[in-house]
C-alpha cells in the first residue's frame, strides 16, 4: 500500500500541476469554456457567467497549488479532501459533456491537448481512483521536507501563480498553443493535406417492406430494397481530419473577403469579438496606431461578431480610419485573448499580435 500511495501521489501531483499550469497560461480561454458550461443549453447557471474569469483564475491556481502541496506533503488531510472534491466535480462535468454531447472539449489541458468528452471522462475516472487510493492511504503521505520549508514552497507557488496569472491577463498567454500563434500562416492552416482521413458515416435507411418497417444500414450507398422509402438517419462514426484553422471568414455584406485579405502584403487586424464588452477606453490609442499603420501603407480592418450598427457607431465615436468585417465570435476569441487585440500580417502570416495594453509595442515598416 505504501508504494501504491507513493506512485499515486506522484502521478496525481504532477498531472494537477501540468493541467493547472496549462490553464493558468490562458485563464481567459478557460473562462470561455466555463461560460459554455454555465450557459442555458448546458447547466443553465447564467448567474455565474459574469464571474467566469474570476472562477477560472481561482480554479487553476488551486489546481496547481494542490499538486504542489500533495508532492511536498503539506496539510495532507486538507489537500486530499480538496483533490477528491475537485475531481468529483470535474468527473461530473466531463460525464455530462460526454453523455449529453453538450461541450465537445472540456478544456482540461487548454489548447495544448484536445481530448474528446469520453477521453476526458476516462482521464478523470483514472484520477478519481488514484485520489481514492490517496484518501485511503493518507497515513503513508509523509512530508519530503521540513515544516517551514513546506510552508515556504507552498507560499512561493501561490505567489508565482498569482503573478503569472496577472501577467497573462494584462498581456497575452506566454505560450500560445492555438493555430494563430506568431509565425503561423492562416491560409495554410485551413488546408487539408492529401490523403487526410475522411469522415465515415453510417446511413440508416428506413423502408416499408410488405407492410412492415425495415432498417438497412450502409456507408452511403442507396440499398437495393424492393419497398417504400420512408426516411434516412446519418450518424458520424469516425471524424475526418479537421484543419487547425476552420470557420475562418471575413465577411461584409454577405461576401467573404478572407482569401483576398490574407494575400495582402501589409495587413492590420483590429479584433474585438464583442463590441458590447470591448474596452472602449483604449480606442483612442487604437486610432493612433492604426492611423500610423495607414500612413505606412498598411490595409487596416476591424473584425467583430457584433452587428453593423454597433461597429458603425464605434467607428463614428472614435473617428476610426477603417471598417469592420464580420467573423465568427468563437474564431475571434481563439485568435487573440484580448478585446480588442491587434494583429499584423504579411500575406496571411501573423508577424505581430498584441493585447490592448501593449499597443505601443507594434512596429510598422
């Protein structure tokens, strides 16, 4: 039992630290995932939505901290109880997502590692078993350092997590796991390589044969049945290849200008996924930097999921020298964790990407 507890302790501690740090690197992204869970179509807890970011930061810091406390052996009873309660909550959410197909990505490892709902649930079941082992064998969890050193390590971990969270909230994630990182070419990210796996579907054909309903399943071919066709149901049994960049459009008046804009040699994108939530206090500075870009021969566009009335009003209020295009909100949230944020592109390749707090760092050749 002693050795089983030791192995469980190491595995749980490391996994919680890794999982927590990945989400701590991008607490805004994790808050978007929490908003999905709180939405009316899932858990229907809309009163939590305004606090999603605060909950996100609290959860990820606690996750890292519990991993550290477990490894050093600090406050064992509190740590094990907290781990047990947290994994029960995570297991419920991942089971709910998998069974009801509500949230297709739990965000357990952020954008670094995508897991299907059932994979996430399986991972949580394994962790639950390991934590139950720790719960039963608490007496075998001995401190690896002295009493004062445990406190210093735990406090240092808390302080570092808080400082790191503050930095990524005021700027952008230090490590960008998304397909829109600096150096990525958006157009190339939309391509499907030759020989990529194609989705596989089962087609359940329903016929009336001799007065009785009969279902015949094929992989797409219309069955040779001497009967009256009633209906067909399609089920995806294997996903095909999905390019890293998808659902990317830049629309205006019903037309998609993404292809032409991504070939611009000098392009600046001002991205504000929701103009009702955007930080309006920075648009005077946005005007300064975009005017500078225009003077240097750049084409400047705005991208938002808000309606034309909102975008036109913003342009008028701040005398902005560019127009807004429509892009899917989820795509915009994925591109940059800032509202607004600014990207500089050269023929579709992202050369600069900044939070609105770092607009002064933009350089226009």
